[in-house]
């Protein structure tokens, strides 16, 4: 576990860069986490992040297919928003744990 300061607040990260405490998340933290991976977040990204945070809060298992069926973005669109690991990166930027389906 690593503690760093992002967007003026101290946050705890796993060795893979995921927040250990979802309550430390806010949009500014998401933007800064995304920058470390070379992403610039826009409105469409935040729609996905909000969906993931809501689903995680409800205890739902997160998959790419579930996001694709959400009506927010299709699977192809999810890959365009988060290339190279759509669920991995979107979960990281949403401040939730790495889904078990991610390698």
C-alpha cells in the first residue's frame, strides 16, 4: 500500500494503483489518476465511472458486458474510452477495487 497526495488530498493506493478506500474518491482524484495512465477524462468517461461506482455500491459483479448493456455506452465505445483495458482502467479511475475478471 502506498499513500500519495492527489488533488490536494492524501489517498491510499494498492500496489497496482487502485484506491483502498472508495470514500477517498472524487472527480479531481479521478482526473489525476487518469493522467498517470495517459488518459484525459471527459463527460462520457464520468458517465461510465458513475455507473461503476453505483453498481459497486450495490454489490454487483462488474464485467465489460454489464457496462455494455447499461445503456450508457456499448462495448465498442467502452474500448474507445478506455483502450488497453477498459474495465481495469475505468474501475481504477472510479475509485473501486480491481474487478476479479481483470488480469
